[in-house]
C-alpha cells in the first residue's frame, strides 16, 4: 500500500521534536514544523531551503 506524502507530513508535523527525513544519500527530503520553526527562530534557512541539502555532509563539516 502506497501512502500519500501528505500523510507523512501530517504525521511528523504532530511531533514536538525536530524531525527530518533523509533519503539513502543523506539528502533532506522532508522536515517537520518543529524543525522549520527552530530554524527560523535561530536564523537558519527558511522553510523549503533545507530540502535537497545533504544533512550528513553538514554534520561532518560542523565537526571539523
């Protein structure tokens, strides 16, 4: 059974923790409302700008 992407968005938007969904390459394909709100409150990228960014590479860069 294939579920509508809106189902997944609705599900993770109910979570109070920051949630991101990555593809196999580590690219961000979905973030929840809490993630977007935290980002905007801390001068991070605007909603939608996270999509396609490689989360794993960003983590590696910040640790260097």
